[in-house]
C-alpha cells in the first residue's frame, strides 16, 4: 500500500471585520491507490469539518509519497508554482497576505 499526502482547504471562520479565515490542512493516508486515498481523505475531511463547524472546499489534492517508510524529516507534501515574483514576493503573496491574525 502507498502513502498519500492529501490537502484540503476549509473555511475556518469569519472575523468580526468580515474577513474569511481558511485552513489549509495536509494529512497522510495509506491506500492501495489514489481513488481509495481520496475517498478515505474525503470521509476524514467531512468528519473534521463537521466536528469543528467548518465548511470544506470539495476539491482535494493528493501527492503520492515515494514509498519510503514515514520517518523523521520525511517529505509529506511538495507542490510547484510558477510566478514572475521573486522568492520574497511569492512568500508574502502566498503566506503573509492572508495570514490569520486572531482578534
């Protein structure tokens, strides 16, 4: 059986100033193939969303692991992006522009 990192995005909540807060969550799933991994991850995500009162975005993205056992430092997720932004500008746009700051 293979391991998959599955990313799901949730609407975590809405701040008093009407700014949405999203959670990007990656979990590990062991499955025979990507279809089984997606189905298991969908069920887990639905339970997680229900338990926390979150709205789940219906599309999940999977990343099949290379087959090595999960150990300390093991890569769980890797995704490539294209942009004309510099590394610093990309970081700010992707992570800091929408960073959650509790009230």
